[in-house]
C-alpha cells in the first residue's frame, strides 16, 4: 500500500499561486500554517521552491528536491530527476509524504491514482501571477475540514480535502451495510 500523499498549496480564485519565483501575497496566518504542517515531514519540492524557501531544512524536514542538478544534494536533502523518482525516495523516508509544488510537480502528482489529501488555502481574490495550481475540481474529493481566516488584505479558507478512491465509490454504490 503506497503512502498517503499530502499536497500543500495556497491559491487564488484564478488558481494563481506564484509570481515569478515568489508568492504573490504575504499572508502570515497561511505562512504559519504551512510551516507548522510541514515541520518534521518528508517533503518533495521543485528546485525553485527549494531555493526560495530559506527555512526548508529547519524543523526536522527531510527534503527530496526535483532537479537536474545533483550538486544540490546535501545534509537532509536528496535529489531526484523526476516525480516518480522523488516518490520512490520519499516512500523510504519516515511518515507521510508532503508535496509542496511547483506547478509541473503538482500536475503530475494530481494525475496519479493513489491516496491523496489536499491542504488547500483558497485565497478569495483574483491575483496577478504566472504560476498556477492545476485544476483540481474535476477530481472527486471529500471535505475533511474547513476553517475561515482573514487579515487586513485577504480573506481565505483553509480546506482539507481527501481524494475519493475507487473503493470508497464502491461503498457509496453499495450503500451502508
Ligand atoms: N502558493 C503556494 O502554495 C505555492 C506552492 C508552491 C510554489 N509556489 C510558487 O510557485 C513558484 C515556484 O514553482 P515553479 O513551478 O515555478 O518551480 P519549481 O517546480 O519549484 O522549480 C522548477 C524546477 O524544478 C525542476 N522540476 C520541476 N518539475 C519537474 C518535473 N516534473 N520533472 C523534472 N524536473 C522538474 C526543474 O529543475 P532544474 O531546472 O534544476 O532541472 C525546474 O526548472 C514560485 O512563485 C512559488 O512562490 C506557490
């Protein structure tokens, strides 16, 4: 049985999640949630996400960076050339797998048929940017939790969604026993 994959993302109403190599907003409550949720975890992330996250190696995180540059490997950081290679490495690390993007990595992971939880901060604004979270709403999800938040600039919703897998659909078809 492969491990649960957790995807961590904050995106705007127009699915924007990045501008260049940066986040398109500063939302301290979401930043704190992100750091707390990923502390001590095994994390897969793209090269830009890694290089622009100064605290990535802190708080006991074990990292698998997807890149063509093997020299990025260092203490607590493994490198992989592709998403399947990164998943194979993360499978051997302790705990559930967290995927922190970027765009192509999210796209490839969302296309997999395996257990998945989406930690989605929906930022209730249309935001300018050029990096997008791929469309996720065509996939069947079950809402696990929801919490509202806001600050002076944005209102947002913290959602946890779990993918409905084939065996769940069978349960739904069969109905309760
Ligand atoms: N709002 C959020 O929650 C959130 C989450 C994640 C990212 N972001 C934003 O997104 C942007 C960064 O994401 P990004 O998509 O531009 O970059 P990225 O995925 O972090 O990094 C891109 C690099 O990673 C490697 N790579 C990525 N996907 C790959 C794949 N499928 N196969 C092989 N190699 C792959 C390549 O590295 P090499 O060139 O070294 O070979 C590629 O040039 C930033 O703006 C960031 O703030 C936002």
